[in-house]
């Protein structure tokens, strides 16, 4: 039985800890990441590693340990380059890939400047820069997921959980480690340590093992025993699991069926497809007529959160909508398209290119002033109610529903509904929590073949069930006649 080749695989490492983590556990975590990167580099792996600031467990104490592991991983890469264990670039690309904004230089810690300059001079790092204003964490994560082959995660919170969801949805292996050290932002629902427990009971959800009977054993051997197990043993267990993967795990697969395909972000940057994989027997089957697939219903998700406006949790809203779509039995009937940092040109082009049935806007509303989009510099730019209504008048077919998940957007809904069958607006200010819950309830119902009216009611009820005071804020406007 041949081993899965690590050489050439791009391995994504992510995680964080809370600042209250005990120094001994935090030191263990850094040693684990350091040795793991060295071992994988020696076997020919390349990496996805974040580059940015480095928060410390004791912010005013430079000698304290960081609560993220990115620069520890980069330090291990440098050691491998200096020792000749790894090459800066090869047929698989540069040794490190990262996604960043134009402000990356401002975020490099002074204590890491020399390391950064070394990696740049060695031409070991490939940087994909996001367009100015596209600073959403979800957007960055999606670009990183598109580049990666295998995800290894250590503790962390919502960011790590989002990474895992996206890798699993694309049938790429996820290896969660069980060390419990919290998360940098004190968010999420347990991060990698929770997912490590799930992997023990559902190993095939996290990775396809060539010998399925060995999956449980391989995942159980990843345990850190909360820092009591020697680091080298954990590293060897991770490598052993990777060697046991099916050769087809991750990446493109010739026998895949798209669930949510051709997901895009901002302009025309393609993020990737979400695929579900099936096993096939080797026996030839009689040719069967190919059934005509049902028409897919496209949801266009538009997000705008200008840099000079209050920040909104738009990435969470998108993630929750995406999760609801994936869990529904009729998920293959829907395609979700994303545009972030939306400008007026992006809005028009997305409607022209995609012909969506549902248009979902999340961001800021300015009442009679219009909806808040962005200009080329990422600053706020108002799109007037009248201009938006005239735009949607040009798309009465195929657009059937517009959801304006923004404060005071009832003004726009009142006018746009003259041309579109169903328009949802907000009659008052709406909190992030209520906006997200409405979206979850609305799409949970819609993708289960409920009507637009029912979906609206489910959205309002989702707010009410959370004991939020805004269940009457959404309004549904219908086209006259």
C-alpha cells in the first residue's frame, strides 16, 4: 500500500490561544508548530502561513510568548532554508503562500522585521494582495482555502472553525489537534480541540483514509494529552495520518459533484468550488440516459463595509447563510455568488453577469440617503434610492427577491418593490445579531422550498427566538398586482 506523498502538498497551518493560557502550555504549542513545520518541510511540503501582527500573551512584556503561531512557523521555515532542508521555490511554487492587504508592511512586528526581510530576499514567499478595502477576514480565509491542500489547526476560535468548514466542504483533509488553549479573540465554539473530538467519531468527514478501518486509530494517535505527550510523538502521528490519506484527497477530483459552484468574490476573482465526493466501484455499468439537471437558483450576496464606517460582521452573516445552504436537502438547487467591498460598477456587473434570482445586500443603510456602497478607495459612497430602483427595473426578470439587510432600508424596499416581486427592508436600525439571525431563518426556509412569504416569517421568528427586540424591524414589500 503506497504512502500519500507529502512532497508538493500545500499545507495550511492556523490557530491561536487566549492570552490567559499557561506559559507551559503556550510554549508546548509553539514547539509543536515549530517541529511540525520542520518535519513537513523536510518531506517536501509547501505552506500557507498568515503574515501580520503578533499579539503577545502579556502585551507590555516583549519577552512573553505570542498567542498566534504564524511567526513561529515562519521561523521554522527559515531554519529549514538555512539548513538546506527546503528550497525557496520549485515546480510547486514558492515555499510559503500568504494573502494580505497593502498594509502588510505596517503590520510586521519590529522583532520580526529581519525574518521577514530574509524570506523576501530568499524569494521564498508568494503574496496575494487583496484589493484595497477588501479586508474582510472571511475573504482572506476563502483565498487561503483555495490555495491549500491540507489544513492543520491548533485551538483557535471562529476563524479556525471557518477554515475547517471550508476545507471539509471542498473534501480537503482537515487535521485538528486537541490541545485546549482557547482562542485569540475568545470566540468560536471550541475551535480545533472540539473538532478533534468530532474527528474521533466521524473521521471520514475530516479525511479520506486509504484504509478506512485505520481512520479511528490514526486520529486517536494525534492526542497531545493536554501538553503531556512529547512533541515529537504528536508530529510523527500527524505525518503518519497524512501518509495514510487517499491519493485523491483534496484539490480537484475528476469524479466530483458541485454543490455550490463557482463562488466568486469582489470583481472577478474566483475563489473556488465547493464539492462533494463519491466513491465509485470499478465494474462497468450500462450507460444510462443523463437526466436533465434542475435549474439552479442563484443567490447574489453583496457586502459593503467601508473603512470609514462602523465595522459589521458581514463575514459571519455570509458563513451562516452558506452553512444553512449546505445542510439543506435541496442544496444542489442553489448557487451562491459573493461580491465584497461592493462599488456601483461591481453591483451592475454582477447583476449582468450572474442573472440572480435573489439579491442579498448586507451593509449600512442611510434611510432616504440610500444604501452605502464603496468607492475605489474603500470609503463610503451612497447609492440613491431612485438610482437603485431604476437599476432593478432593468432586472425584473430574473430577479424575484431583493433582501436589504441594512438599517433603515425600508425606504429603498418601498420603491424597488414597484419592479421586483418581493423586497425585504428594515424599518429601523438593526443590530448585527438580529441581521444575521434574520438571514439564517430566511434562507433556512427558502432552500427547503418554502415560499418567499414563509421565508420572511421564518427570518422574523429567528430574531424572536433569540429574544432580540427587533423581530418587527424587517418588512416585506410585494410588487403591486
